[in-house]
C-alpha cells in the first residue's frame, strides 16, 4: 500500500515499545484497543507520553480502532490505508498546533 502511494518504507523496521519510550516521546499511538490496553499496562506512572488510538485524532472517530486487514479481503487494506492516512494527518495537525 505504501509503495502504491509512492512512499518507500523499505528501510523502516518495527520494534517493541519499551518503558523508556514513555519518557522519550510525547505521543504513543495504538491502532486498536488491545494494543492500547497493553501500552497502558506498560506505561510508568511518571511517563510523559500521551496514549491514544490513532483514530482518536480524527473528528468523529474517537474510540474507534483501525481495522486489521489481514483477515479480510484485499479491499480491507485500502480501508486501513485511508484510516491510517487520516489518523496520521490529524495527529500531525495536533503536533504542529494552530497556524
């Protein structure tokens, strides 16, 4: 999906979130409720990172999870890409702030 959108992610690698990340980052964003719950359990009380679902940042989508496309048809990847794009754009607007 990223390649079809003209985005090269070949050098990116996933990794597990660790306790230090809650001090290092302002935002830690989950795609679904299960991962958000796991992050909340891992978060140290003094951590600064704000936890959220990605779609919490999209007007009218608060509390919704990004659908996991792996257990459906190919069209599910398109829907997931649209959700992730909308969430990322909304999160960027939040981070950059007004004006």
